[in-house]
C-alpha cells in the first residue's frame, strides 16, 4: 500500500515537472494608439520563438549576442505575424528594444507602428505561432493609460477591429455600421421578401413609409435588447419565426381583398420585433465596439432604414405605374406575388425548423 502511494506521488511529481517544462501557449500584446505612432509591447515565450528560429535550447535567446545576431530574422517574423492597418493604411513595424524576462521564460519586444495621426479604425491582424494550434495571443488596448478593449487571437480568429475614442473613431463607426445595415438588408433575401410582401397591396407613399417605419421601430427595440444581452432567444427559433412571418404576410394579402381590412402596420410592427433579433446576430459578427455602442446601434439601424426606404420607393413607383396602366393587372400581381411569398417562406421554415 505504502509502495503504491509512493509510486502515485512520483507519477504526480513527474506530471508537474512535465507541465512546467512546457509553458502555457500564450503571448501577450499591449497596444497604445497615439497621434503619430502606435506603441506596442509584445511578450512571447522563448520556446515558441526558438522553434520558429530553429534554435536549441530555447534558453540561448536569453543571451543578448544571440538575439542581436537574429535581430533581422526576428523582425521579419514579427512583421509577418503582427500587422496593424490604420484607417486602411498599412503601418510599418519597427523593433526598438528586446528585453529578457527569464522568470517568465519569455522575451519582451518594444515595438512602434508609425501612423498619419490618430486612426479612427485600427485593424489588428495577429497570428503569432500558427505551428501550435492551441496558441493564443491576449491583446490589451489602452487609450491614455485606460484599458478600453481586450481581445484573444487564436488560429481561427486572427483579425480584430478597434475604433479609437476620438472623432475619427466615431466617424469610422458610423461609416462601417451604416454600410453594414444597408448591405444586410440587400443581402438578406428573407427580410427583403417580408418587406416586398407588405408592399404588394400598394397604397400611398405615406402609407408604405408608415408600414416600414413601424417595422424599423420594432426591430430597433429588439436589436438593442439583444445587443445589450438583455434578451437572446435561440437563433434557430428566431430564424424559423422570421420564415413564418413571411408566410403570414402572403396569406394575409390573399384575405385582405376579401375582408376589406388592412393591418399591415401592426403586422410590420409585431414581426419587426422578431426580425430585430435576426439583425442582432449579424451585428454581433461585426463586433460591437464597447466604447461606441450607442453610435454603432444607431448607425446600423439607420443603414437598415436607408436600405428599406430604397426598396419602398422603387416598389411604390413600380406598383403605382402598374395600377395606372391596369387595375386588374395590379390585382393579379398582388395575388401571384403573395403566392410566391408563401412558397418561399414555407421553404425557409422547413429548412430552418427541421434541418
């Protein structure tokens, strides 16, 4: 029994020694954007760097003569693995100083990236040691010594955007999220079909804009709630209900002519609440900047509204022209269009709910 316990203790000690011999697969990056340069401090384990430089044992990197001899090779490696793009312009990396950190089994590099003024949008591309699939780089971004953003780079997540807390940063947020909102409306066929379904019965320009505004107000509410993580329904449920909303609009169109009622404003508002959760999923993919959350939400909603308004204007003018030409043709288009809407919505519902 005593012997067995001793063997277990010995095995445990070996495991500890083995774990200590293999440092955690992390690098650490601090960034400090300024008016003419971005200062950076990068700390990496000598084990990772020695592997890239084909040096053994890794501890030789604690010798200043070895680091100096490998300076250009190290610089080339860093330039290929850490890239900063300030407002669309590539910033050249400069290596100022290398410091040994033996207690952390690491080297620390003081870096500088030259810029043309304080950037509004800073795009960071980082893939330090792809040979190790477990490697991660922990990045911290500071503005005036205040930590404003933290990110983790992995082999599958190599690019992050940072919007600086400046006028240029606000402009960059507005520009990116307005264009993102417009793009999503035109790239999202389900949202377009829902709007087109609401437009098929026609009406005055004011009436159609009222319908779309009701949709916008509703989706803005749920988009904000989801973005703030107040409410987050399952994506599969939301996508399925969005498909059902399209089916409902098509069926409602077919019965409006017989019933003589028009509840499109209420339909737009009710289902707009659901579509807002769908928009939130796309917005998360953009990466919401914590320091400009209000501007990003406002800008994305504005972009969606601009895209919707374009659809409404074109649709209203087209349907108005058809109605003037032939009332009968206008009715047939509404019926056929509604049937197409129902079929498309049914296909999406089956696909999203059951597959």
